[in-house]
C-alpha cells in the first residue's frame, strides 16, 4: 500500500464539529484554518446567534477538528431584527475591480492549488479581510465571522467572493445585514430574486471590463474612491 504523501495539488478539506454549549450542531467540511471565525460567522449567518454579545467564548481543540462555543444568556439580545442599510461610502466599479484583484492576490492557497475559494470583507474604515476555504460558503462565513468578532458595522461592508452566489449565500449576507455583494461569477436565479426583494446591490463578473450590474446600481459611484 502506497503511504507516500501525494505531490499533486490538493485542496485541504477535513470534517470539523461545531459544538455549542455541549451540543454538536453541525459538522462542517472545511479547510481547517480560521476556525474561530468560521464558527462565529456560521452561527451568525444562520441566525443561531443575533449578536456578538451572545458569544462567551470560542475555542478550537488541540486536534483542530472540534470548535467549542459557549454562549451567554441570550435573553433580550435578539429582540431587534437586522436590517440592510445603504452603504454610505462611495465606491465605483474601478474600486470594486481593484479590491477583487487584491483579494485574489492575497489568496495564497488558491494560487498554490487552484482548487480553493476566497472571500473578502471591505469596510467603510478601509479594512480588508480575506479568507480562503475549500467551500465558498465557509469562506464567506470566515470573513463575516472576523467582522463580527471585530465589531465591524456589517451594514456598511461590501462582500466579495470568488464563487457564484447561490440562494443560501445571499441569505447568509442578508442575515448579517450586508447589502452589497460582488462576485467573480454570477448569481443563481433564486439568489437574484432574493437580492432584488431585499434591496441588495449585486454585481457579477467583476473581473471583466464590463461587469454585470444586477440590482441597485445607485450604490455605485461614478468616481473612484481615493
């Protein structure tokens, strides 16, 4: 039996259990990096928590295959529904294309294997967080989780991703209060309908000279941001 480590490019993927207050809520097939962010983002984007204030602690076990989350008493913390607000800082298509290029330039595992997804969160404070994962949903959870843990105003953030926007990814962004979505790919028909109904800006094929502007183009400025 050949036990040699393969030299062919492989995208790292392992099962990671997410345990909340002693109960396993799911097993995530993911790239085992930034797992605290993945856990926070997954819980937030699926509506299992409604606020960073509900998180008491997040820890990864030594084997890297289990994330333990402890919650505070959540009574009264999720009474206020989230809403998507208009991004108040101007961005142009040139801005978005520049940040998409920056996202891919920072995606080291993607360049090494060619089999990874990446996502980025660009904020009004001009912070720019990039995370990679074998799954595009996980990459989105990781950057949103980082924003949540850092106390970022997600309603004023732009989400960029390498993968297509399926319905569940748009719902994740909507649950997080993000209203501006950009992808190298395209949305599915259901994802598009959800974005339109929610009033979300949706831009596809961002790497092309003429990106596709699907919805709410009024949030895109004509002049590039300094």
